[in-house]
């Protein structure tokens, strides 16, 4: 077996190790739910850190393997392109979710003027625009600047979730509307998440190193 | 410019076309929300079909480019590995969400025996297991069989969402618990979605064709 072949084999093995941990995570999380076992639930979170680490290792190994192949830079672009495309496809899905919920919302009177949602949308869109701009201009510093901003959108989403949850308890007639607004807020939070992924792919593409789940990503 | 270089350039152009459509989708979906414009909301869904098509084209082009490179089969494995790894990482995240919500749920009396959620978990886990088994055994027929099952999990999630929404309107004291159960149901639906992605990657890996957004995927 050549070195290349054994590296490919170890890539496969690592992926299977991830798979087995991901399966256990799902099994245990549902077991924790059914058996109301908080300790088991907490162990899922710890296990998740291992899964994150394995993903990083898979990607690093993929980078090493590609670096040895002819046309390494172009290959990296191809890999990044398929990953970025998947994220953009998801952004489109989330926009479709927002639209579907908006149509439901327009069948009832508006709860209150929308302030937080357009602000979240603005932040998520700027992240997306900067990540794509960084892709075009090969500006990895700009790409890096996108990553920590995901936390701000997350925080806004959590805050809005809490506000809407309290609001529906106080006024149960608003439940349907609050659920729609929660779904929209969550969709915006996911769009920011995808923008962060694109930014990480841009750094990977031009610097050939993986910054996920590291200090730089603020995780 | 060589043919390879011009193909790479056209891959980039296609990605930027996707990016611009994804941005418009988000902008228009939020505009539709704020201005209560149902027609604009519906146009986002139509635009989304174009984004899906572009993603398919990006991936097909990536396959064509990789096919021309030396070590084409190994390269395809590397690309698939990084995509599968990302999906598995997300499965871990969803399991963590389920665990977090379970801990919140165990602070209040249980609403009713859980029947649908363990069933959804079972279905999602079987999809994941089959997709990974297909990866190991190179069984693309098995991988293909995973794809339509995503619709069943989607249907269960939608049904449970409606039941829980009605339930919280009838009994507002259950709102917090219903919201946690909705989040768990959604997480399971996403796990099935990731299993479907892995299955699609396995077909791509061994058959070198893209089946997403085609008739076979039931979309």
C-alpha cells in the first residue's frame, strides 16, 4: 500500500469514527429525553466536542492529501466551491422558510412593528456579502472578520426567542404569530451560520488551514 | 487561458451567480415580511428553484473537473469525505440541541408519554446508518433508498408541530414544554436531512453523478 493509499484509508477510518459518535449522540440524546436523564444529556455535549475535533482532522487530512496532488490550488478551489454552493443553497431554503412564514403572518394583524428581525437580517446579509467579497478579492482577513459576528446574531435570536415565549404565555391569542416570528428569527440565525461557513471555506481556500472550532472562531 | 482554467473561471462565475441570488432571496423574504407583500414572498420560492439548479451545476462541473485530474477516484473520495464530515458534525450539533431541550423538559412534569419523537429518532437513525453502511459497502442502491425516507420524517415533524401548536393554544400552561418538544422534533427532522445529504454524497462518490433536486430525490 502506498503512502497515499494509507492516508486515504485513514481518512475513511476517521469518517467512520465520526459516524459512530454521531449515531451515539442521537441515540443518547433521545434516551435522555425519554428517561429524563440529565447526566446522559450532558454527556452528549461532551461527546460533541470530539465530533467537532474529528471533523477538523478530516478536513486537515483532506488538505494534506490535496496538497500532494497535481494542481493543488485548483483542487482546493473545486472542494471549496462545492461546499460554498451547499451553504448558499441552504441560504435559499431559509429565505423560502421566511417567505412561507411571512405569508402566514400576513393573514392576521401585525403584532408590533418589526425592529429586531430586519436588524438581524441586515447583520446576516452583511456577513454573507463580506464572506463572498472575501472570496472574490482573496481577502482572508475580511473572511476572518465575518466569523465572530455569528455570535451577535445568535444572541439576538436567543433574546427574541425569550421575548416571544414570554409574550405568548401572557397573551395566548398571539401564539400562532409568535411561532411564525420565532421560525423567522431562527432562519436568520441559520443564514448567519451559513455565512460563517462560507467565510471559513474562503480562509481554507486561500490559506489552506482550518480555523473551525479553534480559538479564532470564538468557540 | 487553458480549457481547465476557463472551466475553473466558469465555476467561480456560477458560484457568484448563486451568491447574488441567495442574497436577493434573503433581502426579498425580509422585505415581504415587513411590507406584508405575499406576491414578493411567493417569488422567493420560485427564485429558490434557480438556486437549487445552480448548486447542481456547480457540483456537476466540479465532478467534470475532478474527472480530468490525475487520481480522480481518490479526489472524489476526498471531496465526499469533507462534505460527509460536515453533515456528521451537524448531526452532533442537533443531538446537543435535543439534550439541552431535554434538560429543560425534565424540570417540569412530563406532558404525555413520548411516542412520535422516539419513532422519528428511529427513522432518522436508520437513515443515517443505511447511508453510512452504503458508504462502507459502496452500495449506491442502498444509498438511493435513504433519500425518499426524508419525506416521511418531514411529514411527522409537520404533524407534531401542528399538534403541539393546537395544544399550547388550548392549554397555555404547557407553552414552555411544547416549545421544547417542537425544537426536538425539528432537530430530528434535520438529522434525517443530514442523513439524506450523506446518502447523496455516497451516490456522487461511487456513481459520479448528482441526484439532488432531481426526480429521484422526490423534490
